[in-house]
DNA sequence: GAAGATTTGAGGTACGTCCCTCAAAATGCT
DNA sequence: AGCATTTTGAGGGACGTACCTCAAATCTTC
C-alpha cells in the first residue's frame, strides 16, 4: 500500500495538520519539524496522490493556446490536434482556450496576451515569432507567475518556461542529408524555396541544410533561397524562371508551405517525379504528395504529440511538478511513402 | 463548472443512487430510466471525473509485462523504458511487474502465464513469438477476463486485445526504400543478415524489403538471408565468406542484432563506411554506430512511447475505457545521424 | 516566571465518485 | 385485490488530500 499523509504523521511523530503545513509549504513550522517530516517522507517513499490533491483543491486549469491566424495547413492541423488533446485533457480538469492572432500583427498579439493576464489563466502556449513586443509580453506573463510554453517555434531569448517542438537547425540538417543521399553522387543544383527568410525557423532550417551540404556533398550546389511570401503565383513564377535559367536542378527543398503550387508547376514543366523534393511538416497536402510520389520525403514533428506535450508541460508547470523529459522531447521525423502513418480520421 | 453526478440526478429527475447504477452498469434499473439518465448525461455534457472515480475505487492495477530473457540490447532498452514508464504509472495507482522467460522455452513461458492467472493481475503485456503454446496461454488469460497486449511482435492469430508496436512489413519496406535510394542508380548487390528466419518479424521485414526492392529498384540484387543464430562468430564468418565470393556488394541490411560484430568485420575488410548499412531499432550500439557513420540508417520504434503506450492500453482495457488510437499508434521512425534523438541518461 | 509570540494538535468540511444497506415505491402476476 | 418482485430513493462511509478554525502546548524574552 502506498503511504499516505497519515502514515507520515505517525512516522514523524507529528500531527496531520503539521504534515499538511509542510507539504504545502505553509508558514508556522519550525525548521526542525520540517526536517523530521521530510525525513519521514523520504523514509516511507511518500508520493503525493496528485489526483486526490487536485480533487481536494477542486482546481480548474484554464490554459490558453495562442496560434497565428494563417490558413497554413500545418497550423490548421496543429489546431485540430490541440482540440483533440484538449478534449482528452478535459478529463483531468483542464480547459483549453484556443486563440488566434492576425499573423503579421504583433501588437494585436501583445494585446491578446495582456488580456490573458487579467483572466485567471493557469498557463499559455504560444506559437509566434520572437519579436521585441512578444518578448515583453512573455516577460510580463512570467512576472505574474503564468507559465509560458513556446510552441513549434522557440523563443530562446525570452523567459519562456519550456519549448515544445523540434530543433529547426537539426531538422534542416536532416533534410540536407536526405537530399544529398537521394541525389546520388553526380553533381546537381538544389533550389531552396521559403515563404520568408525573416522567419527564424526558415533561417535555421536553411543553416542546417547548408551545413550538411557543404560538409558531406560538395558536388551539390545549393542556390539562393527564393521567397514566395506565401503566394502561390509568386512561387510558380520564381520556380519556372529559375528552372528556365538554370541547368542541372536535381532537387528542391521547400522550407515552408506551397507544396500544391510547386507540384502543379513541376507538373506543367514535365518535371514531376524527376526532381528530388523534400519539404517540412505532415499535412493533408504533403501526405497526398508523398503518396503520389510528388514529394520524396518530409521532415516533420508529430503534431498530436506536440499538442499533448504542450498541455502536459503547462500542467506540470502549473502544478510545479517535474517534467518527464524523455516523454516531452519531440523527435525529428523522417517521413517517406513507406512509413507514412495512418491519418486517423 | 463541470457537471457532477448530482447535476445529472437533478436533470434526469432520479436519485443519485440510480445515476450511479447507470453509470457503473449495475443491474436493477429499467430501460426507460437508463435512457433518461443517459439523456441527462449527454445534455449536460457530463464527463466522469476519472481521478475521483479511481480515488473512490482505490483500485490498484497490477500489470505484468513479460519479455524474453535475451541480452539483446533492444530488449534491455525496452526493459529500461518499461521501468521508467512503470515509475510514472505508479502515480496513478498502477504497479508493474517485469517478468522474463527463457527465450527459447515456450513451455516455461506458458507456465509463467498460467501462474499469472492465479494472482490478481489486471493485465498482461507480452513480447513473444506466436507459437501454439503461446496461443493457448493467451486464450486462457482472456477467458479469465485478463486483457492481453502484444508487445513489439504481434500475435495476430490470438485473441490479444491490442498490439503495441510497428508493422514489421512496413518497416521492411521503409528499409528497402532507403536502401534503394542510398545505393543510387548503379547496379549493386545487397546482403541480408538475420538472427533466424523462423521469427515472424524477420520474415515480415524481409518481405517488405523485397517488395520495395523488386518494384522500385530492379537493378539491385537482394541476396539470400544469412542466418547468424545470434552468434557474432557466425556473423563474422558468413559475412566474410559472402564478401569474398561476391562482387558489387553495395549494401547490407541487418534484420536483427549483430551491429557490433558487423562493424568490426567490415572494418577488418576495410569496407567500413563504403557499404550502405541499414538496421533496426535504436540501442546504445546502433546509436553509436550511427554517430560514427558505421550505419547509415536505422528503422526504429520509440521504446519510451512503446512502454507508455502498453501501460496506457492495459489500463484502458482494465477500465473498459476507449483507447485514443492516434496516441497509441507507434510510428515507424527513420533515424539517421542528423535526427538522432538525445539519449536521456 | 510571567507575558507574549510562535508552533503544534485536534477536529471538521469539502472535492467527486464508488459501493453498500435498508426502506419505500412502483410494477407484474394471478 | 393481494402478493411477490423489481425498481428506486435516501443516506452514509470511504478514498487521499486541501484548507480552515480554535485551543493547547511550547518556546522567547525580559
């Protein structure tokens, strides 16, 4: 049988009230008594029954998840995963509010976060680029003891409590290694396409990619990043132009979105399936593209895991409970047609 | 506020006792009343507070995990992961007993499982090859309403409640695709090495591998499987012989264990790093081999996830609670040096 | 050693659910 | 209608913890 607070009281030779005061760090206990209780705790191997504790507290965890308001399939997929995770988390007295901010409007985001401070929010998960305004908002939340978890894109220069997501640089390296090996030994050129090189993630991925290419595949020339600014038309245009003016393009590395536009452009040029294409994130589009052979590999993070992990970490932070690192570390997944996971509705 | 059983009672116009009877499927309630209660439940969106329920039940789940008693690093790693998962699961009143059976002695295993029947075990997770004896033992457990979860290696022709692990055939296909792409366009031969081709897993992996090779890489010749029977000496011998008698060996596919022996053999022959090597499962050995470039890729399943998943599924089965498929589906992971996850102590 | 402050004990209620008992009410059957 | 049977209600104790109050015991300090 697991020891309870009563066992500790008996073992330490104090009353239940004192054990309770020690356990919950309430004042009015002598140092000596605190030590005696802690001794009993470790001697009996007592572990607080969190479920019972939360029941007694009848605590409700209101968590907020803040995502950019883009139509990007990845963000949509993530939002869905978060809803699922929230439904499950409801079983453990957690309620999750999903908020969206206009993607380019950092001040709107800051206002949103400031607003959250007023309400009794137990934690915030945030997917946003690191700008000064965001840094200030995060600091402000932390000052009020509200845990903040960075989602998908890290906020390394803020006081965020935790980052849930994969290392963008390492995922770029992974993409690079696959690209190099898939291209084979012959010299080739690789096109790199991004939405915007102002995004930390794109920069990091590209850095990782280049790192590996330079080191391991010197015969491959990686060209300058083409920016699409999220526009399919621009993507079509720059890709067609680049392909017309450059020979030996053997690979395309898509740092961000635009898989559909890329596939149709390649298809028009009769190149579909003849160029090694590697992208990021598993969405309905990339899934379909993998299945039909339009993409060769996708570097992804498991969004279901991401969502559950974010909520678990927020919860742990709110409870001031330790985090199981091995469970909360997301893996950089390499997905090809052969190991495509089932889609689950 | 979340609705409680009291709210349901009020809403349905019945007493607390009746709501309780319905919720816990106790007898002695008219069909009509059951419907009324269920209506109230769905109307109010009631979700049972599992924590409180378990507290009240003060139920202890004794789970047993049965693994073969091999020194294989994979099994060792899995055992470690299970211990970690068990430690965490202890927080939710679950205790896990880890049992080992002599790898080749199916009758010893059967006796072990029969012995479990006597004790009040709430569930069994089992990693074992599917033999008639095992089939009978599983059936017997199920007859006593003890849930059985197959671990790592499926038991498809038994009445096991669930399988936690990856599809061996699909992981063979994944290995095949990587092998083909890593080899490049030129013709080559691929050696396949297994411990024993009597193991279902080895067969399945090989089938998947061949499938892809035949379809997508006709220029590659996949040779007959060499069996090592777990002996490093045998491995050294057969590999050296095969390499001496066969030209153009560009790749080696290791279906089971033997990474260290293979590396040292290749090293002696001056071939280390010149042959595309693909193996299975992430263990300290394969991790080191990936890091040093001795292996090019490993097809793996996340053992931490595997362990947690097995315990969660057992728990759900014991509680007769639905399973979150998307959380319990293990992914076929492709691991190369660039996306090697951290080792976590 | 007395007054004051600090520390400890005893006891209670609550959280939401399970599970038990016993009596009361409703229903079915002849 | 009367009886047996089934269904329902009312109530209480338990699980392990949190949090509250009030009194008693123990320490300080002069």
